[in-house]
C-alpha cells in the first residue's frame, strides 16, 4: 500500500510541476532588458565580442550574437548572420575575413522565448587582422554519434576536431550494457586515420553482445584543439547497438599503377587503383627513362594529384616533365603509399607510354582538372510557419568564369558521411535557400562542375537548427529565439 501511495504522490508531483511550468510559460510575457556594454576586439579571422549581463523578471536563458558586413540602423532591418551562443557574456565569432569590417549586436532571451526589445546599443564594429591574436574557440566538443563497426570496434564521431590524451586514451571512454549495467572493456582508443577532419575515434573493445543496447560516455580528458574539454552531462553520451560481425581486415595491399598515358609533350598522367599519398618531394616518387636506353631520363618538374576515371580523389598523378620525344618511355613509381601506409606494389609499379613530340593546343588537351572551389560560404536561417529556412551565400572565383558549367548543392544529415544532391545551379549563382527544414544538424556542400564533368571537392558549411519547442507542452521558446529577429527596433 505504501508503494502504491508513493507512486501516486510521485505522479501527482510530476503533473503539478508540468502544470506549473505550463502556466509559467503562458503568463511570462516580460522581455529581458536590452543588452548594453557591447565591446569588440579584433582577432585573426575572427572577433571577440563581450557584453554586460542583461536582466529579466525571472531568468535570462541566453544570448544571440547578430552580425553583418553592413550596419543595421533602421527599424525592420536585420543582420545577415546569427549565432545562438547560450548563457555567456563573451564569444569569439569565427571564421571571418581579415581586413573586412563587421558590425555586431547582441540580444538576450528568456526561457519563455521573450527577447530584448532593441538591438544592443551602441552597435560595435570590428575588423579582423592577420597580425591579431588567434581566435579561440569557446565551444566544447560534443559526441555526435557512436556506431559499432564490428563486434570489437566502435566508431565515435565528435562535433569538431579533438585531441586524445597521450597516456592511456582508452581511459577517457566508458561503455556500459544498458540492460545488465555491465561495463564493456575498452582496450584501445585511436584517431581514425581516414578522417582528415580528426573528429573520429575508433575504440577497440572486448567482444560485444550482438544487438544489445550500449551507452557510451566520454570523459573530460577529451579536448578540442583550443583546450575546451567535453562537458560532463552535456552531449557527452551516445547509444549504439552491439555488433556480432567480425572485424574487417586492415588494408595491407599497396597501390598499383593501372595506366600511363601522355597528355602532351610535357605532361604524363599516371593512374592508380586507389587513393595515393605523395612523399615530401613528389618528384622522387617518379622516374621516367627511355625504354631503349635507361641512362636517358626525362626531368620531373612537378607532380599534381587528380581523380581517376571512376572519379576517386587523389588516385591519379599528373607529372610535368621536360620535353618528350616520339619514343617509348618507361615510368617507375617509387616509394608512393596509399592512405593506410602501404607502399606501391613492386609488381605493379611501372608502365609505358609513347612520347608526344608536339605540344597539344588548348582545343585538343583533355580537361581532367576540376574548377576552383567557391569562397566565403556563409549561412543564416529564419523560422517560419513551423519550419526553418537556411539561406546560403558565397563568392565564385574569377578563374571559374569560363570553366564552370554548373554548381551543385548537396545536403548531409549524418555529419558528412553521405550527401544527397539538393539542387543544380547555373555558374553565376551566389545564393540558394533550403526550405522546410526541421530541427537538427545539417551539412551543406557546394561544388563546381565543368563541361568535361570534372567536379571540385566542394566547400562544406555546418548549420545546427535548435529544437523549436512546440512539441513540449505547447512552448515555443526556442523557436522564437531562432527566428524572431526580423522586427528588432533600433534605439
């Protein structure tokens, strides 16, 4: 009977709390005070913005930093970019362009979504400079996801580049079976060599139970490159299903030369079966001699990596040589490695081609190089009719004017693991809007494509859209925070 009464009172307490919370949200219509004391300090590719604490009838929940390359002076105007920085009084805005003046203002918001009525006064301007102090990141790294790669491997993806402790890095992680509460032993922790962004860690574990639910917890010993540690209790955990699959064998096979052919009388393209990594001096990775007389060599003047016929990045090498003759040459590849560190296979390290005596004209040179990527990709967002709209803008390189045929917009919802094509734009486009987005993390990538089908690697922009809150007891607090900045008044 006591247990029944205990559960009844506990349930009643929860209901009363929720009703009180809902009532509070409904009646709190007082906005926080305007943000004042705004200051700005120039950084390298950034700006340090600070302000005085605002006040509220109940509690200030956080602040938004709004900024643009133009000043906002008139009612109804808005800044192009906004960052929700949480409940802090200083924030480093990055990345920004050195030598360009930016204008900043800050507003406060409370837990009910009420915002300060005016833009912070006065507006502050900052011009980032190359000789200014380095911009320091204020954001702690977070666990984005965890995934079992096999019964003895777990992959962890963080929100940004992280650094593992030098001593016993595996001790910074804990894994527990959610049903039995039994710990899963972690034997090793190392960075994923395939992730050039250095955001991925691979854990070697004791054998997992297939399809069991596991909970991963990351300790404060994990830091980003600015020394910010993971915050305990704040996005430091992730769940994953155990795997019964065997560990995939490591790549132990070196790259192979698939084809060698001349482009013109001073360029040869060597194609490989996989991505390769050049040495410190790439000219030492290639040796080209006359097939009939190995004592006569072509001089290696430069090496540049490109794609192969299957569009695999860095799987071909364009070798610039001294002028060739119309004779047979033998190409030997020396010491070249793949991404796993395997050296080129000795049995598959050579190829032959017949030299071209005359240089090709621009009309008959095969175009295998992609256009240059865009610059200054920026993003801002608004909340409208229960959905987000993300507005992308960028600058096109002058060099692409007669090369780019189209621009492709891609979207990823798995931290860049895979991308889906969103749109094809003409070569002159410099902006694009993505509509009807729900809360979550989105990665946008824009590439350039020429008439020969060569596509650039692309520039990526990550945008995090916060939960808007209508699903939680009818509150719209965070949605107001994210979208209600169009009608700010200027004092």
